[in-house]
């Protein structure tokens, strides 16, 4: 990436990693690394996760619902 638009920000791994670690024994327990990152980021940003139609990640969706994110 050379440049991001002003309205787009990158989260520090220092912010995301501890949240991922804290979710390992709970809602993130059955998720792969990429799904854990999505779960942690949604938690930190209080954001909704949008998945492509026909590509629903049931485990991630369940973890998000467990946290009240979707």
C-alpha cells in the first residue's frame, strides 16, 4: 500500500493482538487466525462484519453473535 484515503486507518497489531488473545478461551476458541483478527477488530471498533454472499463463516458469525456484534 502506498497511500490510504484520509478516512481509512490501520489498527496497530499492538491493539489487535491482546484482544485476540483475550478471546481465545471464549468466542474465538474455534476460529482460525484470520477470523480471530476479524473478531478482535470488530470488537475494538464496535463494527459489523460483512461477509460475501455464499461465503458465510458460521463460526465467525456465531462468535460475533456471542459478543453482540451482529
